[in-house]
C-alpha cells in the first residue's frame, strides 16, 4: 500500500503544482494591458492559491480511496490518477474562466457610467 502512495502522491501533486503555475502564467499574460495588469495578477495569485488548497484536499480524498482496491493495486492507482487528473482539469478550466471574467470586467468597471438623458 505504501508503494501505491509513493506512486500516486508525487504524480498527482506535481500535476497540481504545474496547473497552479499555469494559472499564474496565464494571469501574467492576460495582465499585459496596463489597465488590467494589477487586477489580473492579484486575481491570478488568489485563484491559484484557492485552486492549490482545493486540489490538494481532493488529491488526499482520492488517495484515501486507493486501499478500497487493494486486490487490484495497479487498477487502484491508475483509477485514482485518472480521477484526480479529471477533477484537477475541471477545476483548472473553472479557475481560468474565473480569471478571464475578472480581467474582462476590468475595462467595464473603469469606464464612467453613461449619462441619463
């Protein structure tokens, strides 16, 4: 069982770390516009931190299910890695969508309200 954890944890945590770095990189890239730079970078750090916390918790919960498939250890590890990758990918898509929404909202909130008339 320890061998399964030694295989599962580093692989899944490295995927989590790479996706967090991608969120930060995307935040830096979309912050190329001076009007949205500070907002994009602050949002990227906040979103990446939340993603890391939720992703690490999910990885731990999925890893806790590996002993249920002790009779088929290879199947257990592969199923856990696949499910973790699926969950992390869905969370990543949501995180990038949130980052995009924050950045796209920046010019609209900076513009003055139209005059009634």
